[in-house]
C-alpha cells in the first residue's frame, strides 16, 4: 500500500509497483502467492479500497486465497476464515489474547500458528471474491452462536485451553472496532457498487 500511494503521489516512479514480488506456492492444487501468516486479512484487506483487475496476479491471488482458506477449513471439519483475531486464552487481567491465525501451507512465517481460530470478519472480506461461499460460511457461524446483539462476535476458537463442557469450540465474545469497520466496508462495497474503492481511487 505504501508503494501504491507513493507512486500515485509521484514520490516514486510507477515502475516501483512492478518491483514488488512474492514467491508462488501450490496449496491443494491451487496456485497462490505466499503471505507472511497465510491470513485472510493479509490477502483481502487491501481490496477493501484497492481495485483489482481481471487476469492479473493480484486478482488471481485474491480468489486463490479464499479457495485455500475454504480447503483448509474443510480439511479440519470447521468453518473457514482464518485471520488476525482474539482467541480464548486470556492474560492475567482477563483480556483475550490476540495473534495471527492463517493457513500454514501458504505462510512464509516458519512459526505460523496451526491453532484453529475462525473469525467472521474474514468471511466478510471474502464477499467480493466468493459471495455465495462467504454467506454460507457466515450462516454456519451464526448457527454456532457467533452472532450476538451487536453483530458477529470476534472469533470461534476450536482449540481453547478450557473448552465449555460438552463443546468442541469456544466463542470469543468480544468485538474489535477495526474488525467491525472492515465488515462495514466490505458490505458497503458489496451493496453500493464498490463505493469504498471508488472513494479511494
């Protein structure tokens, strides 16, 4: 994003954009660029305001990342949408801890977490690239108790330290302002003809 803005302002030559690069990998037969942690956020957050064009590496990667996320969730029998999120562990003051959760097979970080923590906001980020799958995933998470009076909760932790009795996951019942903002931006783009992207460009 820094290079895009710098090129748009004329601070650097536009050729700088084409010097950016990341290696490709293949995950379950899907060709995709690596990201640091394999999170939905890393791939799809910039698309909240930055257009992608058909038949480009960026557009291909946005769609491939969503497919990889879906395949990873299916392989573990859980919903998909792995990103930076609060999870069920708490600090000494009782506040939920926070870290990146992604798809290890598309992560460059050798210490990428394999803990299964699914965040609803990640599905909202996928609305531009796979709206049907995102809507189905959100409906599944609603059935799991992830929707509260103020919107979708932060996450579902499928590996909590203290599982509620008889449960296979713990709903992390908090809301983070920046994640709720991304939900609103994604919905604005979906329902109002990419309004946030148009404002940015």
